[in-house]
């Protein structure tokens, strides 16, 4: 008692398996990572600048070449409370923007003055 498939059905099954395996490889290679990408940094603020659009803030620390990115919703909460020279501890997720690594802060509580 075997299953006999027509030629077109066999091709459809093979194509479906190829598509599923491609999705599995893409998920494995580019999938969302867990807390492995989270990082905590501390240092003195060297510069604070707003982006040209969107109301985001970019912070540079003296302890790392990575920029600290504050999305507009976070920037709105901390704007005015941080200044160059302040020592801070920052928690966030490592991401890449235009070929450079940066730390993206997701909550205002992830930035603490020391």
C-alpha cells in the first residue's frame, strides 16, 4: 500500500520542501536572537545629539566606540536630564545601523546616572 504521486505532485512536494528548508536556514541565520544581544555599558557622556529626523537621540560614551541610540519614545522621556560629562550606565540591545554596531535602548529606565 504505497502512495503514488503524479509527476506534477512530486514537483510540488519537492518545491514545498525546498521552500521550507530555505525558510529554516533564513530563520537560523537571520532570526531574532534572545538576550545574547543585550549589553550593559557604563562611561562618561562625550556627546549628545538629536537625529535630523524622527526626534531620536544619539549618545557617545568615552568607554566604547559604539553609539547609544535612543528612539524617539525613549528620547522624549530623558531629554534634558542628561548632559555631556555625566557618568551613566546603559542597557540595550546590540544592533547594526549603516554597517556599524550600536546599542539601542528600549526603555528610559535602561539609562541610569552614576
